[in-house]
C-alpha cells in the first residue's frame, strides 16, 4: 500500500500524477464498447515485459497511431502501416505487439460480422464478486479459471497476445474484478 501526501492510501500508483489518476479513475471501473476494450487488450499486451507506467505514458500516442482503436480502421492497416509504426517512438516498437493489435482489431471486426461483439464476449466471463477485498497483493491471483476461459475464447475467435495472465490484468483494469487491496481508497469489497 502506498500513500500520497494527503494520506490517501492507494494499493498502487502513488507519487506519479498520471499513475494516481489511472488508479483512482480507471483501474477497476467497468469498461464497455469494442473500441475501449480493444484498446485495453492492446495495451495489456504491449505492457508484457514492461512497467505499466511506461504504457500509461505512451497511451495517448497509442490512441493517435491506432486511430482511437476503432476496430475497422485498425483492421485495415497494412504492412506499410506496420513499418510506419515500427519507427514511431510514441508506442512500444515491437513488431509482434504491433501486429497483434492489427490481428486483434480484425478479430473484433469478425465478431461484429458474426453478429456478436468483443464487449459481449469479454463481459461473459465476469466471475462471482469477492466477499472481501484482498488483504495484500499475495491474495491476488495471476490468473483465474475465468481468465483462462476468456483467453481460450478470444484465441478461438482469432485474437493473439491474450494469455490467461494478460487477460486477468485486463479483467482487473476493465472492472470485471475488484482487486484493490483492503484499505485502498478505491476498494469496494
């Protein structure tokens, strides 16, 4: 648990205004809509192997270069777009991560064409709510049966870079679970 100068206890993010805003205003709040969920999936995949604050600092760049994560726009990206993005310092310049964003946008479009949505698929894996907030980070799993099932369903639908641990992080970020630690200003359980 970390604290700000004003004694607001946060389970993470204290000391950096960008991180504090993310903790207080976004992490654990429900996220709906295909573009918003595609953004979170892409950013969680981009974070793999990096600190989350690195991705937060690049988030606006991601939004700009990936057309606000509008699935149809990103799905239309070509090899020339991949080459352009590999030279853009506003994002993590990793070919696999860039290509995964395009692949996942195409999978999102395919879901819509099949008469469903990323939103409905993603939110179909909400677990039962916790009875109480976790006492420490040791009480927070890296993955759950629901995140394993979500990862499997997304892979079946054509998504990549969506392993169970990455999807559990997305579930936390998008409000499917509340893993704010007991005593945190944002804990609801």
